């Protein structure tokens, strides 16, 4: 359920919002809602920012090319062994903790990406096995 909010924008902010919305192919209200939600999340999780990934925007560890779901996947693969994750990835304790904390607040968002990744892996691996079988038949 959403709640209405009226606000006044300073200077040419409204004009810039319309321009960015046009570039994004979405209504200005929708873009403003997304931008506000992302700004709030970044304020709550200072090491997280957002990046375009195809048509979607995804949470990423600031200053890296690593999306949150990717680091969470490594943490899961290491059964929560944070020291092992740090050694394996070379990421700092703060970065690993930031990804885990973001996952703690937004598990559904991250779980969808983990499931998509697993599905893509399974499909790719199945295709590989078929190809290998054809090569050796």
C-alpha cells in the first residue's frame, strides 16, 4: 500500500526528473519513487549503491563491480565462514558484512537473483553435458 506525498522541488529538479524518466522509459512518478527508495537504502546501507543491469536495477557493493547477490552467494557457498569469504574474494570484512546486512533486510530481492543464477547455471551445465555426450558418442 502506498501513501501519497506532495513535495516541492527546487530549481530545475522537476525538469531533470522528467528528462531522466524519459531516458528510463518510465513515468516520472515511478522514477522518483525508485530513486527515493534507493536513496533511503543507501543511507541505511552506506556501502551499497545501485547499478543498471539490463532492465533492472540491482544492489551493488560501492566501488566494486560486485553485486550484493554475488557476494551473498559466496558467503552461502562458504557456509557463512566470513574469514573464508574474505580470503577467497579479497573483499574487506566491512564489504562482506555490508552484503550480509543488506541481505538480512531484503532477502526476497536477493533470493530471486540467487535462484535466477542457479537456474542459468543448471541450464548451462545441462547443455554442456549434452554437448559432451555428442562429442564422445
